[in-house]
């Protein structure tokens, strides 16, 4: 009903515009023709008035005294008094003003000397000035005669009013005639055609119902005949094919949504309605059809999704009032090469399968996390047991050797990374040679690394180890550890007792002649610094023992 009202307004506007255009064109034509016809009337009137004035002035001047300025001035003043002239001026041959009579003339000697016309219009619409040269007046003077033209102005005004009235009347008459013709020959037949078109659009299956169409011999009649053939063919095709196709799509086991060229949903079956938890056709203005591609994470309206991925089948997330749902989405373009292509989108609801997959993945991750946590706790307990055994001491004495202890660091870090104790580490480039029993030096390095790790209190940790020769007799080592990745929760707490490890570390250092130089722990992490004997000190000790 709204569409029909809009089209009625459109037809009325066409009739109104045609009427106004006809009125304006007719009025303009009448005014133009009248202006062409009466264009030369004022000039002819002034020419006649100039001739009369010239004859009057020449007849009033006595030929016996026509060379005297006083006589000429007397005659012109008499003509002013008789209101034949309204004023003027008299110039001699040199341009000198000899006399001015009546109203002052506005035309000067320079204007009449260099001008080509003898008639001069003034700013006053009721006055005109005539130039009467000496050869016309029979005097040696140049005369300017100021004449009243009130009658001509009044006649021009009356003529203009008559032309305007004639133009308006002619335009109105032509507009009325054109409006009647357009209404009878165009507007009313077009109303009938638009009514049939509305019926075809709203109900194509009954498009061939009995509705009158214009069938004249003009273009409108030809259009009506062609439309009648078209609606008959459309109704037959719609009943035999389109309705059958709609029934098949409605009963399809997958969700089907059809989009217009601009992406507006025009059809959805019951499966699609259940999937989206709403009728996407009726709610398209308030809730656009939006999906999120789970592979890329991009959220877009369905038309943009199809344009980007084409006919590829993609897993998408659909937000509904009852929560997210998941479906496999694929589509195709129907009539790509036509003026109005459409999109057909198919949805297969896999929400239970996807939610089961997500739950299984979550369970797997929790199991893996539990396994890693258990392995880490076992390794921490194993290293704590190693510290206890080191603290107890005993065992046989091992000979002193000259070795690099950084391989012990690499060994412990490799084991720690496998058990998620350490996530990343860094070892300095310098590797000093240390003197002492090999197994006891190995125990010192392992306990120092374990102490720095345990004192952080949270696993996993990031560690930095540096070794540096202080002089020929000693070498210093620095171990820095900082919690990395853990949130400080109970599942990330370190099970090893750092105080027990500290005691075992001090005992191991005393066995190799080393000592702790610094041990700090804070928000920035834990720092353990200790000093071991270098190879030069062992050589001096051996020399002293040999000389005794």
C-alpha cells in the first residue's frame, strides 16, 4: 500500500511538472514574441517626436534674427512657457554655454560633439533630450531641447501589463490542455499498469488474474499488451517451477538463506530460522546477518564473507539469543553475469560436534598440563633428594682435576627444560677452568642452579649464568633466576625447600674450597654469586707439597 501511494505521488508529480513546464514555456514564448513585435515602438515614437520638435523650433525662430542669441533665447523661453519644451541649453560653435532655459539639460557639449545619435535618454523615465544641430535649426547655435515623454512611458507600461496578462492567460490555457492530455493519455493508463505490476510483485503466482490493462495503438497500449503477455508467462512459470523449488528448499535438511545483490536476505527455510534463532528476513533491518570465521577470527556480514572466501566451505560462529552456534557455511552466486545476481548460502549445524571437540581439546590440554606439572614436581623432589644426599656427605675422596664447569650448567639446564623447570636460559661466553674434584664441582654447580630456581618460588623460571675468572687463583660465577610465565598460583609453586638447598650448597662449597659472595632475592628475581678455586691455586699447592 505504501509502494502504491508513492507511485501515485510520482505520477501526480509528472503531471504537475509537465503542466508547469508547459505554462512556463508558453508564457516565455508569448513574452518573447511580444517583445520582438514591440521592440522598435519606443524608437519610432521618439523619432516622430524629434521631427515634430525640430519643425516647431525652426518655425518659431524668425529668419531675420536667427543669428542673434538673444532672439533664439527668447524663442526657446517662449516655447518653455508654452510647455512645448521643458528646458534645454544653447551652445555656440566653440562649446561655450550661451544660455540655459527651463529645466537644466543633462547632456553636455562633449556628448553631442562625439555622439552619433541626436536623441539622448535621461535617468528620468519621463524626460528625453533632443540635439538640434545648426544645420537643422538654421542658426549658428547647438540647441539641446528637453522634452516630456510621460505619454510614451504610460503606453509602455500598459503594453507591458497587457503582454504579461496575455502570457499568463496563454500559459494557463496551454497548461490546462496539456494536463488534461497527459492525464488521459499517460497518467491514467500508467496507474493501471502500476497496479498490475504491484500485483505481480506481491503475488507472482496469481499475476495473470483479471486486471484491465490499456490496449490502445499508441506506445502506452503497446506497453500494456507486452505486460499482459509477460505476466501470463510469469504466473505459469512461477506455479510450475518456483513454487516447487521453494517447497524443496523449505524441506531441505540444511539451512538455506538467499540474499539479494546488496546482501539483503530474501528467503530462509525453517532450518536456517532455527539455526539463527530468528527469522532473518523479517529482522534484517534490526539485526544484520553476521558470522565470524573461526579460522581467521574475522567477523563480517554474510555477503562480505562470501565475497572473500567464495564457495569454500568454512567453519563459522553465529551469535544467537541463546548463545553461540557453529555451522559449516558455503555459498554460490546465482546469475553472476546478470544485472541482479543473488547469493545462495547453505548452513550445516555442527554445534554439538564442535562443542564436543572443544570439550575434548580442553580435557586434553588439562591432562597435558597435569602431566607436565607432575613431571615438574617429581623433578623438584628428585633434585631435593639429591641436595639431601649432598648434605649428608661421606663417600670416598676424589682426586682434584682442572676442568670447565659450564658443561655441568648445560647438563642441568637441558634436564630442567625437559621438565618445565626452566623456559629459557642464557650462558655467558667465558668458561674459566676450576680446580677440585669433578663430582663435587658438579654437585656445587647443580645445587647453585637449584637454589636460584627454588628461591624464585614460582615455576617455570628464566635463568642467566655467567662465569668469569677473577684472577689466576679464583673464578666467580653468577646465577640469576626470575619467574617466567607463572601467575603465582598454587599449581606454579615450587615444591623444593630453598633453605635445605642453601645448607647443602654451603656444605658442597666448603668441600671444594669455595664460598658464597652474594645471595639476594626480591621482586626482580634471585641472584646467587659464589667463588671457586682456579687452576693456578691448585698448581701452587702441589708445588708446596712436593718441596716439603
